[in-house]
C-alpha cells in the first residue's frame, strides 16, 4: 500500500477518497468481467445443448417453437372468432405449400407449371367451404383436368420437345401436388364449415401437436430402435409409442371437455390421429428422400418449409373429417 502523503488533512482526505474510488472501480470492473464470463459460459452451454438437440431432432427447437406458437395462435383465433378467416388462412398455407412443392419437383426435373398449380389449388378451398364435400370432389377433378390442359397448351405454344413419358410424368407430378396439398387440405375446411366443426378442427390440430411433441420427447430421451431408417433415420419406435400415449391422453380430454363425445372416443380419436400424423410425416420424408433434399424449402424459421410443418396435418384432416361423419 502506498505511503500516506504528507500535507494538510484536506489533502489526506482527498487522497483517501481517490484511493477508495479506485478500489470501488476495480471491484466493479472485476464484477463486470465475472458477469460477462458467466454469460458467455451460459451462452456457450445453451448453444452446445441446442446443437445436440438439433442434431438429434433435425431442427432448431427455439425457432421452431416460436414460429409454431405464432401459427397456432393465429389458427386458434380464426377457429374461435370467424370461420371464414380460417378458410383464408388455410388458402394461404395451401398456396405457399403448393408453390414450394412444385418448385421442388421442378428442381428434380419435372416440368410442373407453378403459377397455374397454385391458382388451381386455391380454387378448391372456397368451394369446399361453401359447397361441401360434393363440391370439393368436383373441384378436385376439375383442377386435375385443367392442369393437364394447361400443360398441353404450354407445349403447343412454346413448341417444346417433350417425350410421351416425360409428358405423363409431368402430369403425374402435378396431380400428386393437387391431391396431396389442396385436396387433403380441403378436408380441414370441410370439417370447419360443419356445425360444431371448428371445435373438431381445433381438436385434431391439438392432437397433431400432441403427437409431434410426444414423439419428440420420447424419441429424444428413449429412442433406440429406428422405425423407418431408410426414410426417416431420426424417427424411432419409442418415439412413436410415446406419441400414441400422449395423443390418447389428450384425445380423452378433448373428447370430454371440448367436442362433447364419450371418453372412449378420445382413445379412438387420439390413436387414429397419431397414426395418420406419423404416416404423413413419413410420406413427406419419403418425398424429400426421393428428391434428394433435406427440406422442401427454408421459408419457415426452424421448420424448413410449409410442407415440413403441415405434413402431419394434411392426412389427419381427412381422418378427422371421417371420424366426424361416422360418430358425430
């Protein structure tokens, strides 16, 4: 410690104040550095944990949860407040999903007219909402024929040299898009338009979320045996069993408290949706594997593309509509 300077008491007091201030500043600086080090260590630990989870699950979980909450709250608002708003949201999702799937197939070599496919896909949504199942079926058959005529017109106008095999392959790819996205998606609109159907739509969407969550948690903690290693290496039988159990519990609660059905229907509802959601996820994984891509697109944070988010919803909508027709 430095010697006390000679001089008046005032000078000594000033020296003590400067010394105390320097000591406090040194302590504050050390505390700041310690806090920064702790924050950096915590951030590094969180990043490492997130990297392990992303490697195991195949997606960025925080971003996926954040976007999922935004999308889920929007859907909830549309179902509870105004049914027609759900039709608009469903149409927007169908349009984006159709466009990205058509783009992926074009990248794979199939000449699918994207603009025409999106426009035709959109047309089935309001028809399903206002004219029911018969209107949806007629609209689907009409847009398939319209897409074939559009593709034929393109070839004639541009004088493309297309072999017969490529022509039918292009039509098959376009029909696959129309059947997979707008046709299956129209069942959610059909269900919502029915009396009390908005609660059924909300229920099956919650069941899809429960299935996804149950599979994720179970697979992450207990997954050992791959379910379909050639199609989706990260999907395990343990995850599937967990998804079914969670879906059944949630299904019973939804049956009793939301859609006014007996408890045993919740078991049927939950197990059936868990199966359809899993099959939808595997079907989309098979498409991506055939195309040689990881995600259909990168539009949605943490999710890849719209199809990566609604792959389980599309077949589940048809299943939920069938269950409503049989039991409600």
